C-alpha cells in the first residue's frame, strides 16, 4: 500500500510538471474544477467556519459541473440526514508541484468522460464563499475554494507541519494512521486486527483497541466503537496511575461516542470523569481545562 501511494504521488508530480511545461503563452493559467459530495451536518459545520480546508486523501475532481452534481445525487440516499455539497475550486496551474501536485488524467483514467483532475494527498484550499444552490430538484451548498501555495501562505505552512507531525509511531502504526487519513477504513481495520493478534504487550493491545474504536466511531458504528474504546480503557486502568491524563482522553472519547448515540446521561458521566482526572493531573492554567 505504501509503495502504491508513493508511486501515485510521483506520477501526479510528473504529469503536473509535463502539463505545466506544455502550457503556451495563450493558455489560461486558471481553471475551475468541481467535486460533489454528500456529508453530515457536523462535517459541513466545520467547513462553514472558513479558513483552510485540507483533503487528507487523493482528491478526484472534474472540470464538468454536471458530473460533480451527479455524485451529490448518488450520495443523498432516501431519508438520509446528509446534505449535498458542491466544491467549486479555482486552480492556478502555475502553482509549484512541490506544494500542491495535481494533473489532468483523462488519458490515464478509466472514466475518460469525467474530465478528471486528480490532486495528491493533503492538498489544501482556502474557503472563500458558501451559498445555498439548487440544480433541478437537488438542493446543495456551493463552497468556493482557492488552491493555496505553501510558499506564499504562512497559515498553510503551519498546517502542513502539523499534519506531518501527526503521522508518528512505529512503521506499522504510521501505516495505520495513513490509511485512516486516506479514508481506507477497512484496510486500516484489517491492519489493526493483525497488529492486535501479534501484540507482545498490553500497551500495544490498548493502542490497537483505541484505533479500532476510532475507526468504528468514524463509520457511525457506535456500539462497536464503545466496545473497543472500553477494552482500551480497561487495559489503561490496570497499567497506568489512577489520574494519568491518558485516562482522561479515553473517557472523553467514550463520552463523545455516547453523545453521537444520543445517550446524553452516559456521555455526561464520561466527560465528568475525564474532567475530574484533568483537574488532578493538569495545572490550573492548562488549555484542556
């Protein structure tokens, strides 16, 4: 998997450089691409806050607005609580490939009619405008984005450093984190189950249970998430001091899942326990208090 990701990234870089060099003086340097997506209200609310928006996986877009709207329609299932979002992205083709590699892949794509432009991982855009729109009977939010350049954007440079710092741990742990960021939850789940079976100590077991809990929570499989988070917590309770901040984090994660389930009394109980530990373990001026 890691080899595939690296090769795909390098191929996008090569295509980007080739297509940039082939641009003549009369070629427009700015293009407009679109991506349609159905998402939860919670995820959309984060976008509405503005600022920078990072796509953590390889990002497929189209120069055809109708194609993108078709993906919105596919994602809005009957009785679904999800909302449609159309990203309208303004792209400066002269931006350095080291900052944000992307390429037109019509000649290499199975779906040639989609006029696909593929961006590499962790491409970052700046949110400019959000408006409610309608196409035929499909209602959606249009989000205007502009591709950013790390060389010219200090906020973006800081974000990229933080993303790189997040992917830490052993080789296999890094791969698991990367798979989750790519949205490859099934592959990540298989990896963590493999690591769990081969775990040589309780700390590794706890880590795997924790990561499986994160995956299940992200998939909306809340009962499974609680089960894995609780298994991770049970090990930590046995192996860590009673007021270790790591325990507070575990109780907080469990509380968030209960909140997502609508089990508000259980969520409150978990968050209270988390806060009790933090008050003992952390200084009074700590930002987590």
